[in-house]
C-alpha cells in the first residue's frame, strides 16, 4: 500500500504548513536530508493544544496530541518534497519536547503517538531514532512540540 493509500485508509488529510510566526523557516534541505522545524500540537479546530502532562493532561491525551503533530509534520514534509511523499526514503529522527511537571516520567509514551503513526504511514521507512524530553514550557503553552529529520530521494 502506498503512503497516500495509507493516509486515506487512516482518514488523514494533509494540509500545507502555516507560515512561521518567528525568525525561522518551516524546513531546510541539506543534501538528501530535510530538517523540519518544531511543530506544536494543535486540536482539530487548529487551536493550540494547551496543557501540561502530569498536571492537566493525561498520557493518552498527550499521545493523541503527539499524533496530531505527526500529521502536521507530514504536511510540511509533503511541501518540502514538492508534493510527493513517495520521495521520502526514511524518517531519520524525531525530537519530542513534552511540557510536563517535574515528576512526570512518561514522555516516551506520549511521543509514541507520533512514532507509531509515522510507522503506520511509511512502514519500515518510518522507523526512526528519537529523543523525548520533558520541558518546563513550550510556545503558546502547548503540551507537545516535535521536529523531524527525513532522508529524501
């Protein structure tokens, strides 16, 4: 099944990335690697997914938020590869920042929301290295921010 067939089966529609709101670009390509800037979690209506894991957001809700970030990352990646995700050879690495209390320890489970979706969509090419960190705060008070590195043809 192609990447686009998998997205359709999962009822996922990718959208173009929003314009940056600070001094950065959404992606940069260097050689065969594409580096995507961090994307924050957003709810279905586009509003920031605000909250803190260990305080007012559960691990399961955080996992859903991370999944939403993966959808947005794929939209940006699609733009970066000229509209053709079949050019993606491998998702190389994710870095996940989880807005959490000092005693929260399930950052890895939250980040699985993104990792599992990328695996579903890209198959073996979606298996990646990653890091998941707990942080004191994320822009706009969001619960999760993730960046991505991909290898492309």
